[in-house]
C-alpha cells in the first residue's frame, strides 16, 4: 500500500480475517496511529482491536525495531528524493527481515519472559 490510512488498514484487516480459522477470533494489538482507530475503519466481526496506551514504547516492541533501523540504516543521511527515502526504507526493512534472530532479540522483554 502506498499510504497508511483507514482504507489501507481496512484492507489489511480483511486479509487477516480471511486467514483466521473458522470459528476462531483474533485480538489485534495496535498502537494509537490515527488510521488504527478511525471511525471509517471497517473491522471484520472475527477481529477485536485492542489499542495500546499512548506513549508506551515498552509495551510495543515494534517501536524498538524502528529505532534499530533508524540507528543502523536510515539516520544521518541526506535523501535526494521521496523515491530515495522509500528505497532506503525498503532496503532497511528487507535487511532486518533477513535477520529473524535480531528481530526476536530486539522485541524480547525480560520482564515479560522471566529471569
């Protein structure tokens, strides 16, 4: 999707709903992005949205993934164009996806997993 908005989010939820086993129900934890709670959002009946409290990155491990990508691949640069930004973001995302062990370690919360 080229944009993050209610229409794109509704399509995303529709795709998730399609893959939920018959008779099952999914709870989707989201941050407070505007398109996650828009009145225009179409939420399938087999999904419940559970928003995280605002400004709580410790509850949202994906915030740490974004920070890792900024720290390692995206910050301290001058981008030539919008397409250059998109290309660098895609590169960073694909590089991170190729490192599932890193994603797991960045998202791990000691307080949630013991020891």
